[in-house]
C-alpha cells in the first residue's frame, strides 16, 4: 500500500523544464514563442532622403523582412531601390541589400542598425559597403515611421531619410 501511495505522489510531481537546474523548484514552462527565430512581418515602404553631399534629394522604395529572435529583438533583411537626384546633374541609382538588427526600447519605439552592400544600377560602378542607423515607431501593428541615417561608401550618397512603411503579418 505504501508503495502505491509513493508511486501516486511521484506521478503527480511536475517535471522540470530541461532548462531548469535539477534541484530547482521551477515548474514546467515551455520557452516563450517569441524566443524562437520566426517570421514576424514584411514591410513595404517609401523613404524621402535629404543627402549631405552633391545631390538635392533621394527617393527610396524598399521591402524589409523582420524575423523575431526574442521578445524585443528582430533580425532584418532589407532590399531597396534608391535614386539620388540632382536638378541639373546626373542621377545615381543604387540597389542596397542590407541585413540588420531592430530592438524595441519601449512598446512602440525601436532602434535599428544595418550593414550590407549597395550595387550600382546607373551612373556609378561596382558594389560598395552600405550601412545605416535609425530610430522609429510602429503604430497599430502595421504602420511604421522611422528616421534613418544611411551611408554608401565609395558613392557620393549619404542621406538622412524619413520612411513610412506598412507591415504585412
């Protein structure tokens, strides 16, 4: 009888998570679904840029994939079509491809850092290093506004851009 009673006690005892120490009192809790690498959204956006150099303005169209890696952090993959324009000069068109990190500092406010390459499509040659930093706000889970600094080394294309995007889940 005592054997049945102790067997029933052990059958009722919760199993520990494989992440908890053996002698801990942690209950069975699966890892949060936001701690896995998973698709979060794709953003489609337009950015108006103010160049710091030769050009008058820049116009960018982009698609950005966001992948959740933790509750507040995402990895990003971004492809842009960027045109630097000069009223009485030659336009330069680039195709930047960048990978980055986005971290939410508060519920809707985030910071970003990106690194990649910019491939010349017209009036420039080759591929050069591209990098950027930014800050933004995601409203209503779909509307995204950000301010971004971008530099394309080797080209005369450094800009401060205002981006508006829509996120599809």
